[in-house]
């Protein structure tokens, strides 16, 4: 049971593997959708619309452009700061509220 939980393996809880990183390809699959962005520092950006991916050619950095739900303004989050994204179902949110 402990091996299934990862407690005795090298891939302990909280260790991010190469396959688990949030990359440009992963971000592309969430474009045009509402998500919760979980950042590597433990904070969460709740209910944002991922509008586009921007690349800075000079510094070789990638950013995700986000738009908060119900707001027209946008902000950018560096892709290297994102741990993972949680897809939201807005139909469920709209009917329960």
C-alpha cells in the first residue's frame, strides 16, 4: 500500500516529474477554457479564462494570458510559475448560483 502512495519511492509526494510539468503544450489544451491555475508557490488563481500564450523572444520566456471571469481586463502569468490547471465546468457554477 505504501508503494502505491509513493511514500517509499523516489517520486515522493510533492516531487514534480518531467511529465508532470505545466508546459506550452499543456497550456494549449486549456486555451479558450475557464480554469483554476495552481501556482508552484501554493496559491491558486480562481476561475480565469485562458485567452492566449505569449512568448518573449528576447528572454525566451512564455506567459499565459488570463482574463478573470466577468472582467474584460487581462493579466499575464509566467508559465514556469504554473504547477497545474484545473478545468472548470461553468454550467455547474451557473445553475448552482
